[in-house]
C-alpha cells in the first residue's frame, strides 16, 4: 500500500513539477517574462535544502469564503513563482497560501506535526511584489515578507 501511495503521488506530482521547472527556466532565459505578483520559496531547515515538490494553493478571501487563484508545486530550488494564475490584476485584500507539508514530508519518509501550513497575509499596495518564504522543518515553521 505504501509503495502504491508514493507511486500515485509521483504520478500526480510529476506534471506539475515539470511545468514549474519549465516556467522557471523560461523566466531565467527570457527577462521579458513578467513575474507574477505573489511568489513563495520553501526551505527545509532540517535538511538544509530547498523543499522541492511541495504542493501549494493560493487563495483570495472573498467575504467569508476563499477563492482559489492558482496552485502548483515548488521547483528544484523550492520556489513557486507562478501561483497567481488569474488574468485579473492583483487586488488589495487578504490572501492565503496553503502548503501541503504532510504530503511533502511523507514523500521524504519523515513524520511531521504539521500536515498543512497556512499563511494568511494582507496585500495593500497592488503595484508591489509579495514574496512569502516558508522555513520548514517536521516540527516547526516560520515565515516573513521577502523581497
């Protein structure tokens, strides 16, 4: 059963990871590619390495509900720069990044106390870039507004 679950996760994750890698390569090779207004970077502080393959969902608070704006996986450098997948311009308001850390650590063969991490933040200036790094370990995490 365990091998089947890992194989299923790998099959699910592979297309998203390949897309993230291609997007990262495109933006490095082509400076005209506009970066999205919200990005994140996940570092596994227990291993000292980027956390590749972490599934993330970006949401916007609309009243009492959350509206999904995009989803993806971190690339080999632990970065996810293409989560804002809507055509709408960035709006002021409350946003949430949801990281599937339990699935990530399970794929690493590690138990974790936090199966999911949610980071809620405010966007005030819509012409600025919002980078939200996540420093992650199996039993703790921290975050800050990056640049």
